[in-house]
């Protein structure tokens, strides 16, 4: 018994319809069992979508390449603070509270704070709000 590895494509309805059209053209010019079978499978899928029998797979948030590869899971504290600082420099409104705390530590350690900010940060770290 042999098996054939199968992969799930994540394509839009328009992309599926384009592939079906290409398969129809191919089938008209050079018919083959494989092309007919693939066309049939895709047409059945699209009919199921149109009939509401299938719902689209969805992703709640587009993942960055780093997230897909699992980067950042084993970063050192300094690497995490540096990454948080870089994010804060470009998109401060997207930073979490944890990242903002890391940014303050990074700025303090890198001597990027004004004298007033440094004093406030040290007071906060010493529990003197």
C-alpha cells in the first residue's frame, strides 16, 4: 500500500475559479484522467461553498514570518527588550503593557532617557511612586 502526501491550499474563491478555468482549457486541448479528476474535485468544492455546505477556513490575525517560524520563543531578556524597543519606535500604539515596561528598561539600560525620565524610572523601580 502506498500513500500520496496531500497538502491543503489556502486559496480564495476567485483563485479556485481561476484554477478550474485553466483546467477546463487544458482538458479541452489535452484531455487526461488527472486533469478531469482535479477539475471535478475543485468544482465539487466550489459547489459546496456556494451551497453553504463548507465555510472558509479563517485566520484571525495575519502572522508575521517570525511568528510562523516560532522566532522569539527562546530570546534572551536583552533580545526581548531590544525587539520591544524597535516595535515601540515604529508603532508605539501596538505595544502591550509588558512591551512598554521592557522599552523603559531598555531605554534606561541604554542611557536613552532624559534626566527626569531616569529619576522617575529609578523611583518606580525602588517603589517610590
